[in-house]
C-alpha cells in the first residue's frame, strides 16, 4: 500500500492507494506558514496506523524548512518517499505525465507546463507575500482591502464592507486579530467565497474576480511558452477556486485572447490522484527534476 498526500493551506488530504489508485481518503487541517516546524507539522498531520507503506508521495503547497529533512523523517513509515509541490501532483493527476499545462488554483496559484522533451516551465506559486496572483488569498485580500476602504472613508462603504463585518466582526480590531493569528492566510483566502457571492451584484467584487481571472490566464500563458505558435495547448485546472462560474468565465475569456490555441479540458484527476499516480510510477518522467526522492 502507498500513501498519497495533497497538502494545502486550507486542508491536507491523505489517500491510501494501491497501483496508483486512491482507495480511501481523509482530510485534516492544512499547513500554516506560521507553524514553527513544517516537518513536525507534516508528521503530526499524517499520524500513524497506516500500516507497512511502500511509498509516500507528498504534493505540498506550503514551503518546508528542508526537503531532505522531511523525506528522511518519513522513511521510518515507508520504504520510499517522494516530496514535490502540489502543481506537480496536480499535473500528474490532470495529464498522467503527458504534455499540457495545468493550473492549480486554491489558496495560492501556480501553473506547470510540460512539453517533452523541452524543460518543464513553472510559473508563479511564489507565495502570498509577492505572488499567487489570482489565487484565493489574492482575491480574499483584495476583498478585505475594499472593505477597509469603505470602513475608514477612502471609498463609499459597500457590500464588501458589510460582509467583512459579518465575517470578521469589528474591523477596527481585525488587524490585531489577523496578524497575530497562525491561520491568517487561510482566513483571508476563505473570504474569497464572499467576494464571489457579491460579484453577482457588486461592481467592486466583480472587478476583483475579473482581474483574478486575467491573472490566472497570464500565468497559464507563460507556462505554455514551450509550445510553438499555432500548436494546440491542452490546459486543465485543479483546485476549488475555478469552480466559481464568474471566475472561470473571466479566466477562459482572457485565455482565449492570450493563448488562442489553448484547449481547456477537464482534468482526469486532481492533486491527490496525481500523488497516487506518482507512488506507482517506476519512472518519474518529466517530473524527475522537481521531485525529492529518498529510499530506505
């Protein structure tokens, strides 16, 4: 048996798998940038009782202190450990090692383009401080920014200000509560769902969502740069963010302008499916340079 792991900031999914297929899955709390030791947090989330594992594959969206420390720490649980980013497992889930561009859009945003034998192209995924354009935190933070502008008089108060008060309480004390919180990134990212909801009738919220779609399209276009002009580019997305119809429409409209030969197709599987695929792969193929691997 193998263990596939899709580790995000809002949730971490664990999937017991065999021959590349997930048999049983569970979800636990996500990984926070603020936790003292990412390695200890990962081990605590995984827990025990999985039995004798052959391979553990982790696709993580958060940074770890040392990839080698993580894999070495997990070798006591399995004979082989693979550690990579969630965009790699997302691509493996979407295309099973084939050519194409995958966009992983959740709390963050990152794209991976694979066109063999060209080098892989990874775009964005630089984290909430200066990247992840168009992702859940990006949307949520802009929604909160608009809420504060209405709250302190820089703009007319609107639905985002009212909704932020409903969700977060007193806005005067919100900075102190958030900046001292270990899950601030996830809490801000969760506000994106309110931006989506309000976009149906509020111009400010709608502008944020439309801009996010354009950012995601720019990320995908950059990840497709190894595909020659005029060549069809398979594009798939994973993550919960693009389930929102308004965002997806904005993304696809902008992508059609930037990358006319893009062919958006449903992903065969998600990041957890991709992690399971990699546990059973004898050859990591185009992902080899992007995976830290260790054997017991």
